C-alpha cells in the first residue's frame, strides 16, 4: 500500500493511477490529514502543488513519522519542500520551466534511474526552482534549464524530483515510479483485478454476514459491477431494483433486465414509466425536470425497498473520484460528495447502512474488475448515459409521443454507429429532440415537422469534450433513415460544438 500525500496538484490522481497500473495499491490523502496508522504504508509519494514553498502560508505538514523511516519520493512541490525546509534554497526561476525538457545528465548507477537514458523526455510544470540542494543531498539528474532536476538524501531512501513522472509526456515516468516502488521500496506487484475481487468478496461476506442488501441498478457499468461483486459474495441476500423511468433508450429496460437475469442477479424490474411521465407533465425547465425525475425515483425506489423485508444495507456503485478528499487552492481540505436529492427528510432507504464495494477504484479499474469477473465487453464498453435519460434530451415539455419519437431516432443513430464500427471511437452519443418545427417536402406534400440534433463527442471524463468528425457517408445514411422511418421528423442536424463553451447535453 502506497500513500500519496496531496498538496493540491492537478496531477495527484494521475500519480495514484500510474502506481495502480504497476499493480500496486495506492491511496490519496490530503497533506494535512496524515493517517494515524502509517505502518500500513510501504512507501510515500509527495505530490506537486499550485502553492509556492516560499509563501508565508506554504503547506507544511509534519513528516517526522515518514522522512528517513520509509521510502519517500517527493515530486515537484514535494522536492522543493524537502529543499526549502531542509537546508537548501528555493527561488523563483528565470527561465520558463513548463512543458517538455530532456534529462541531460544522469548520475551513474542510481537505482531510481535504472534503465532510463540521458535524453529521456520529462515534463516540467513549476515556477520555482531548487537553487541549492537540502543538507545531505546529492544530485541525480539535470536538464538544460534545471540543474537540480533530481536528488537523493544520502543514507535515506528519500528522493526528490522536479519533473512529473506521472504524466504521459514523461516518457520514462512509469519506469521511474517502478524503480522507486519495486527496487527501492521493495513492494510486490500483486494488486490485480483478480486479487481485488478475491479480497473484496471476502470483506463483503464478513461485513454483511447474513443480512440483506438493496441495490439500485441503472444499466451503467458501476452499479452493474458492484452488483456482480456483491452477488459473488452474498448471492440472493442481494436484492437489486432496476427502475424503468420511461426515459431509457429503446428496448433498454427489457434488454438490460434480461442481461441482468442472465448474470444470475436477484433483480426486480419495476416499470414506473407512467409515474415519471405524470410527474413531468408540463415541466419545461431543465433543472425542474431533473428534480421531478430525481424525486420520482426516490419515491419508487423507497416503495420497492420497503417490500424487501428486513433489509439492512444499501449498496451503491460509488467510485474513487467521487470520494477523494480534495485539497482546495487555499490549502483547506474539502470533501467532494455526490449531490443527491433530499425531499422532506431522508427516505427510509437512505437510513440503511451503506456499502460501496467500488469506492477505491477509478473508472477504468472498474471496467477491468468487471472483465475479470467475465462481464460482457459490450456491457463494459457502454457509453455514459445521464440519470434523467431522454428527459434532458427532449427540449421543452415531455410527452409519451415525444419519448417514443426520440427513442426511434436515438436507436437508428446508435445502432448505425455500431454497424459502422464507430461506437467504440465515440465517448458518448445521442440525439436531442428540438422544440422547433420547420417546413419540408415529402412526395408532393408540404410538411411542418420536428427537427432532431445528433451529437457525438470525444472525451475522457466528460469535463471537456469535442465533437467527433463522423464520416459524411455515415451521417448521410443515418439522416436518410431517420427522416424516412421516424414519423414526425423532417430535419436532422449535427451538433459541432465543443465543451466548453457548450455542454454535452443540451439541457
Ligand atoms: P454536460 O451536459 O454537463 O454532461 O456536459 C457531462 C456528462 O454528464 C452527464 N450528465 C448527467 N448525468 N445526471 C446524470 O447522471 C444529470 O443530470 C446529467 N447531466 C449531464 C452527461 O450525459 C455527460 O456524460
């Protein structure tokens, strides 16, 4: 287990991911919330920071339980921290030190740089520079502009590096991390998906014993993998509820329910479409729609959860990015917690004990865990789909007829992406039904019908996104098929806006 102390760098999560890619488990903690039990950690990594060590309010945790006692790798701010508070000198740098640089000299034979050659590209991102090394340090590497690019403290397993090994552009960064973790800290690389499954199943059995667990399935990757893990651990003590809010994709409810049953999950499908449509009647404002859908879901789920006698646990598919305590720019820790709808006090199911088997995993790790349990690649590779579903893709008020229309359009588009081998190249795709009618001509008749917008984006996390350059032939074919087959639609447009400034969804 590796401890990553976060000083607020934008790259801290990347450090954790790189370490895990080496099959070594890592945890991020804010610099000012040092865990009490340090024995559990075999090595510590200090992250970068937007703050300067020269500031009066420099982040300054007490590392006396770590320094010299455990292998320590200090990155960027971390390295400057060791220098500034350890007898060295840190000053503002005269030259730009952002972006690519190359290691010009590397000290002979140091284990941290084993297998890394001079000339190796590294990524810099700092405005201060280490002018003088801390007491007891020897230089390990330099670049053209940065003399003290890496150092170690004699007699300790303490290393400081000015560049960022965690970013993709540091070509040998992963190698360096591996050298530190495996060769210096002697940590075994045994944290694999199969190992995670084995360990988690055992923990779940112990924790839950013979009690009952309720879980809401959404059809998405996280809740599905959580359910399969729990099913492995406690079998039919797990009661899954899959709610049809009437705003899912065409045939999604039936298909996914069948898939769930095929996996041996104890699942109840609840078709509450009518209830959601009723709750949405006449609502046009996007945020009010979200609230109405959220509230209806809570009511339906609460009703169903009550039918499971004596349930003690609520399982959730929460993943690591939702729970990492983040360090804000001012240095104060703040917890990131998923918002949820809260109507007139907590509904009963929210008073259950919570179990979140995926809360230590990143999204790609959830996929790998799912794959190691034999989940179908098609299921694991599904595009993200918003909780309020087609409800926020029908602009304006929602009716059963509009839902049906959009389901048909969406189906033609998404099936087309699959048929053309484009589905996996796109991060998310869907169609919007616009509150716009326009004139068209079909046969000899003038039409005055609806317009739909297609949207396909590339992204890695949904925070930023760009539209996908889909082949014209594909767009042509899909557009024809939509207008010919979906009654009430006479115009198709393709959305070429990036996020920012647009968002992925139109509402
Ligand atoms: P935006 O539209 O904000 O979307 O660029 C970013 C990602 O979030 C999804 N999204 C939602 N997911 N409830 C959800 O569960 C919502 O209300 C919601 N709004 C947007 C969107 O599909 C995209 O993946």
